C-alpha cells in the first residue's frame, strides 16, 4: 500500500483495448500477457461481444433472478450444459464471480448431505497451495497462507492434503466425514502454475466415486479453452459433480459465474421446505449473460478450439527457447498457460516484480507469483504477438536478473 501511495508512484491507467493490445494513459501500447488477470479470451473490444452487450443494454440491463428468469440466462444455461459431452452436468446455478461459484458448490455439497441422511459429511477436502477465491468460504479451502490475511479457518471444516498420495494416509474416520473434494484440475494457478502429475485427476475422480464423495472442480482459471480443451477435465475424461466457472465465461467482459451440477444434486434439493438458500442481487445479470453468449458465439464462428493446437505448439517452442537463459529455473506450461520461474532469488529482492516492470517497458503486461512470471495471453493471440511476448520477457529477464553463480 505504501509503495502504491508513494508520491513518486504513477499508477498505470489502462484506457482502451483492441485484440490483445491495451493502451495506457500516455498512448503506449502493451500486449495483455495475462489476459487482464486471466479473464480475457477473444481479445478486447471484440465486435461480436460488444454488439451482444449493446443489444442487450438497449432492452434491459438487469432484472432480479429471484422468482424471475430471462432469455439470455436460459440460452446461456443450455449452451453451458451442451459444452460437456453427454451433458452430464445438466443443472446451472448463476452467481457473480469465481469465489461465489465456489461458495455455491461447497454449500450445495454440504447442504445436500445434511438433508439427504448423511449429516456427518461436514468436511471439505482441499489441497495445499490451492486458491479458490477470497470470500470467506472460498478462502477457507485456500492453501496459500498469505492470501488469508488475518486468519486461517473461516468456518468450514477443512481437511487439507498435499497431493493424491496423501489420501492413502487418511483414516476411515476422516474420509467418512468428507462431503466433497475441491481441486483446480491439471494446474494450480495462484500457486505459481504448479502442474499436477498426468493421470492424477482421473485417479482422484475414481477415489471420490468409490467413497461417494463429491468432486468439485474449480475451472475458474482453466475453463474456456485455456488448457487446449474447453475445460481442463476433458484432458482426463473426468466429469465432476460440480464444475465452477467464472473469469473467462464472458470472454472477460463482465463479471458472471456459473456452478454446474448433476441431476442427482438437483433432485436432492426437491421436497417440501427444501431450498438452496443462496443468491446475490446481481445473479444472472442480463448483460453478463449476453456477453457470455457473445463469447460462445465467437468460439463457434471463429472455430477457436481448432485454432489452439498450432498456437500451443508455437507457445511451447518459444518457451523452450527461454530455457536457454541461465536465470530461468523452470518453465511450467499447460495449453496457453505458462509460469516462467526465475532464480532462485531471495524473496525480498522482488525479482519477479522487477522483471514484470521491465517487461512493461518492452511492451508486455503481466504479473508475477513471487518469482514465477505468468504468461497467459488471450486465446486470440497471433503468432507474431506470441513472439513479441516472449521476446519482451526475454529482454526483461536479461536486463534485471543477475546470472546465477
Ligand atoms: C481467480 C480464481 C478464483 C476466484 O475468482 P474471482 O472471480 O476472482 O473471485 C477461484 N479459483 C481460481 C482457480 C481462480 O483462478
């Protein structure tokens, strides 16, 4: 805060965007190397999405979803269900952001067991280094201490484990109390792009099924094509009980989220007096739904998924060229997501921050997680923009990072 408030600090203001380029208050242009904090999918100011929003705002911007419904939400619900093969996740609950999508999934899971004869299932299992959002419930399953600020456990009973193998050491007493397991599939984002071993998701899904424990997949970051498939779970043919979507759902234009679940969970809430007590004032905002429909239209019309394999191949080979740098310790990549880890350096040297500030001077915007520089461009990035992005990062690392001895 102090550094931000310092007299000499000039905050950067972003005033416009087109495609993968953002422009600041001085007219300088930058590549949006982290997709405006992992949200943007098809680039900025995409005519299909802006038109969808404009057409909707001419009708109505927002109406209550409490006891009402509307066409954009109905259409979006249908289209989201159809995105997964077999439409196994047939029910959609809207909310406002990634954290609330997680809150919904956890509360549905806990309430489901409570009202369906297994009230002892009161615990959520979460992994070390996980990040699931900043609201109290979502933060309570988070595994990164610094993000928790003042306290640790905010109310939910949480069982934390390091990895899949550590599930073996859980006693029956513990597993019989599990309502759900929550995980970021394939890759933990805020932890610095940590990859799970191949096959882990399949194994975890089987482990949950054997014990009738719900599997909650947090695809807030990985959803909507980032990993090369529409959803990360498709890499391992896993269908969870809850799929949490936000960030990219509107193409990165407006805040909106959805928690998808099964017919079984839906039915568990039927019956006299039963209700899922959860809702926000802006739930299923009409403009947000219109933007999301616009984004899905772009996916279809521009065959975005088909364009990804060659982009990912180029991304991999460009990242590979960064490995030559002695300052680069590790590169972790999944689809169009990458973490370039430099160092090791002392945390107080803030090397990651310094590299990102230097990259800015070379026309690239991104953020570090400590000493891991995140590269997560919009899926719309062109080949020449990819080269530009990697070149800017290379120059920044060479400029800032001392050679290790
Ligand atoms: C960003 C993120 C969240 C939280 O989403 P918000 O919209 O910022 O609340 C949750 N989970 C993951 C994996 C995320 O990357």
